[in-house]
C-alpha cells in the first residue's frame, strides 16, 4: 500500500496516543442494550440508524474505534467487520469482543483503502470514524465499492456549522459567528489548536456532499440534522448544549448504492 497519506499517518499517531482516554466510554457503550448516538446520546428509537433485524446481513463499520457499533450490529444478527486506523483502539475492541463473546472481524487499516472485494457488504456505517477523519473524496467511493448494489451507507459526523463557527486558533467554545469561509472548508487541521489539539478532520459543504454522492453512484435516502435534547447540559467537543439546541452539531446521511 506504500506510504500513508499525511492525514492518515497524522490521525493514526493521534489516536494511538490518546486511545486510553476512550476505554471507559467504549466499555460503557458495549454494555448498552440499545444504541445511543453522537455527542448527545440520541436514542436509536429517535434516529433509526440501524435495521431492527440484521440477520444474515454483512456489515462493515468504517473507523470502528472500540467497535461498540459493530457489537450493536452483531447483536442484531449481522456478520460484522470493523476497520480502524488505530492499533491501540483495536486493542480495546478485541478485548471487549472476547469479554462479551461477540465475534467480530477487526482490521487495522485505512478506511479509504479496504482490502476486501467489491460488493462485499450489505450495510456500511460510520459514527465519526471515517465520517470525519478520512477524506470523503476517498472513503465515500471506497464505501460504494464495498457495498453490493442496493446496499446502504449511514454515517454520522460533525455538521459543517461546527467548523464554520470554530475560532481559527482552535479555542473553545465555538461561537455564534462565522469564523471561517464556508467555501473551501474541506480539510481542518487541529494539530496546533489552542484547546484540545488533535488530528486532521474533513468536512464538505452540502452542495459538495450531494455532488460527491451523485458522482459516486449513491442515492440520498435521508439527511438528519441532530438537535441536542432539551435537558442537555455541559460541553461536548467545544460545543455547548445551548448552542447544540439552536444549531446542528451533527448530521446523519443515509445513502443507497444505486442498482
């Protein structure tokens, strides 16, 4: 596969170095009877990201982290592959898979280039993971390749508003002002951020998402812009609950590979 692209190498080092901070959250999520999603823990019965019955489906989680979403799918009957850029995140995933007696295929690799044949899966999902840490111009076509005709891709990640309202120096909290240009907001480098320095993230404008989906061969089934619950409090990744009740912090796209 040769040398990793810069953002893949940067993000691998970043997530390996801080994977220990996500162990407890992963353990809690593996224990959940029903999924909750995103920064504000929105219940599955509100968002409906997974089929109720996944018996016989082949599923892949792109950027699986500690693989709790993979576990949720396996409990619904799917045969599941999880791929993640961080070996340390996968170390936790493998331990929890054994602890909970749930069989998963876990791969250390880049979701932009998955070593699986065309049409291998019926369902693909990313909660953050590839949805923000991989280049959409690479991982969206790769997800399309991996899905059978008629297969579904669901992904949850940061809404473009979050990047637009993030101060240029990366300080928290994000504001109610437009801090950055809307156009050209493809790549966000947080390595020198004033608060919580991180890796390299990606986002697109809505018109760019739609053009990419159409050019790749996906049909758009749904778009959900997530609102924080009325009783939410505190700060999530630099976003206050008040902000996230008035503006979408996250979005969910649901796509289908054209027949």
